[in-house]
C-alpha cells in the first residue's frame, strides 16, 4: 500500500462534530470552508460535499443571517416555538430556532443573529437582529 493510500485510510484526529460542539460551549458558531473549492460546509463533516476533498478548514461564523423559511411548532402543554432555516452570511444554511419573540412573529426575510444557549448540551439558536 502506498503512503498516499495509508494517509486516506488514517482515522481523523479530531471529529468535526466535536469541534463544532466545543465551539458552541464557548459561544462560537463554527463551520468549515473547503480548501479546494472555497465553499462553506455545514453541518460539520470529513469530506466536502461539493468537490470531494478532505481539506476542510475550520472557520468562525459571523453569526448573522436571514430567515429563509420558518414554521411554528405548537405543543399541547408547552409554549410554541419556531423552527427555521437560516441562511448565514458566511454562505451556509442551517436549521435552528428563533428565540426572544413569539414563534408566530418570526418572518421570512427577517435578519437574525446567533446566540449559543448553554445547558446540558449547548445549542445554536438565533434572535432577531437589532436594526
């Protein structure tokens, strides 16, 4: 087996998902940028879905984005919440929740900013951007 083939079979030294979770614990939204084609990659992964390279560089998101799509999830015994697709200014889309306003007031096209909610498991949420 050639050295190149062994390098491709080598296990990852750090899980991209664990790096993402560590960033959330520090209040930072991380994604990846492909070294080869330059595309933003999210969710974290080992291979670029656009060009197939394994050369993905960690990057810190600006945290600013726009609501692409949203729906309100109503629960019988709990408060409703908004599940939204957010287009980040960094070039990727992610699913999250918008907090800080009633779920029914979240609107497509609304500007939002990232907020790391801490707890047992930190999670990425968004709140309306201040004008």
